[in-house]
C-alpha cells in the first residue's frame, strides 16, 4: 500500500504540471489521503484505539 501511495503522489506531481492544474496542491492532497489510509491499515494502532475507547 505504501508503494501505491508513493506512485499516486508521483502521478499527481506530474499531473500538477499540466497548465490548467498548476497551483493545485495535488501531491500534498495525495500524501494527506495516503497517510490517512495507511494509518487506518495499521492494525496495532487500530487495536490501541479500540482499547482506549472501551
């Protein structure tokens, strides 16, 4: 999944160079969403959060 997020960030960086999309923070958005998804896939962190909520 980390590899997929890295590829997405690279692709968004390239897409962001298209004249109509310059200035749109696509790579930053991809990194933010990717980081969120990776945190949700961290089963140890999820277990800790569940234990705290109980």
